[in-house]
């Protein structure tokens, strides 16, 4: 009987020891495992930074479809500007392309900007333009701006051929008082040496009083200012330069006797 009790006690002791050994292992695993905060910190540091991830995408994040759409948009914008220039100038497609002004090119952008009368064109070696009435003698007096009548229909300017080069030039006429464009066009140059090149502007109605400007530019992407000149249209009753004239008054009908 006593032996059975001893054996039973030994069995209980062994079971208890086994339980304690298993418990110790569980506690040990729990102690070695990282805490939730440590696990989260590890996962965050392993993930790529959003900024680095964006910069790692080829083409600054643009897909092939995005780049195609962007190129298509730029092409549409270029053609819209091209058509706008053709509609609001005296230039044609053949002349533009033969002189290096193609849609979307830098030369074309510079030329298109001249449709805005606020876009200034300056040059240090531009020669002065001599103005005069149609069929009259043109004169250019340094420091003086010709003052013409509002009734002038033709305003003529004359340039020596030697001052120009190429097969043509660009002309821009604008109202310098309010920066509105009157005309942007090209003019062919004669091949012979000597003489002058006539430049003229014709209006069917009276000119509005103010200051006007004509600019002669090289017919290439540089758009160098070759010649320039200004004239004024006087207000009614204003002083006129000697070569300006007033339009003749209409003849009165004869009185019946």
C-alpha cells in the first residue's frame, strides 16, 4: 500500500514538472517575439518611401499612353497656332515652310508672337525708313517724326536694296498708340542691285489719330530688325509735315439758273 502511494506521488511530480517545462518554453517564446510596435516599425522601415517610389518610375511617372497624349496635345496646340497665324496675317503656308517656320518650331513661336502688337522688336543697327505721300518725295529727318493727315490714303516708305538681304523680308505695321496690329506680311525683294524697295500701307477710310510704326524683319528664325520707322496721324486741325496733304474737298454741284 505504501509503495503504491509513493509511485502515485512520483507520477504527479513528473506531470507537474512537464507542465512547468512547457510553460517555461511558452514564456520564453513570448519573451523573444517582437512587440506589436516593434513589428510595425520594422514593416514601415522596409517599405519604400513614397517620394523615392515616385522618382523611381521611368519617365517621371508618365506612362507611354500619357506621353502619347501629351505629344498629341502639343501637336494640336501647334496646329491651332499655325491656323491662327494664317488667318490673321498675309503669310501663306508655302512661304512659311520655305523660310523655316514650321508648326511647333521655336522660329514659328517667335513669329506668331508678332501678331500681338505689344510684342516689341528692337535692333541696334536698324536703318531709318523714309516716309512720303504716294508719288511724292520721301524724306527722313533725324529726330523728327512725320505728321500726316488723317485723309492720307497711301503711306509710302522707301528702303535702299543694299540694306536688305535674302529673297524677301517680313513687314509688320502696327498702331503704336494702342499696340494693335495692322498687317504682318512678307514682301519679295528684287534681284537687281541699286534703287529702293517701296513699302506702303493703304487704308480706304481715314486714319485714326495716333502714332504708327513699321518694322522690316529678316525672313528667318532670327527675325532681326533691319529697318524701322514711325509716323503720326494728326488730330483734325493739327500741324502737318510739308509732304502731307489734305484730301481735296468734293466739288459742289452747279446751281441751276
